[in-house]
C-alpha cells in the first residue's frame, strides 16, 4: 500500500523555521521525483519545490529560504523552511512522481503550516 505521511507542520512566528518531513512507503522511493506543494485557503495548489535527477527547482517566493532534500535510505523527503512569512501559511503536501511516459503520482494528506504572531 502506497503511503506518503507528512509531519513537522505547526504554528510558528514570522521569521521562524520549520522542517517538514514526508515518509514514503509502498513504492520504489529512489526512482521517483519528489516535490512539495502547498495550498492556502481560497487559492490553487502550487508547486513549492521539486527535486529531480536534473536538479532542484523552487518557486520564486521561497528561493533562498526553503531547501528540499531527500534521504533515500530512509525513504524520506524534507523541506527546511527558514525566515517564514505569514504568506507561507498553507497546507503543505508531499508529492511523488514517477516521471516518464506513463506517469504515476502519489500524494500525502498534507500538514498545516501557520505563520503568525
């Protein structure tokens, strides 16, 4: 059974940091591209960061503040978030993408991140 389980969300003050984790199981983790998305209330889900064989990508609004990383031995992907801003408030989702012609995608349930004083 495929599972992506996010953790590490919570309430943090502006300027603070959080580290999100996403533990994967049920598929060959090392063969998948891993990404983090987020969805704020009333807004569409947006890609925050992705890690592929070609490198990493970040949406402009988080460049220099967020870092995506993965540990294939632990089947886990991380999102280190620094210098958090109120506009980073959203539900953050982990995504696994097989790439290729017949793409397979898996999603986690999401973890809430709230940046507020």
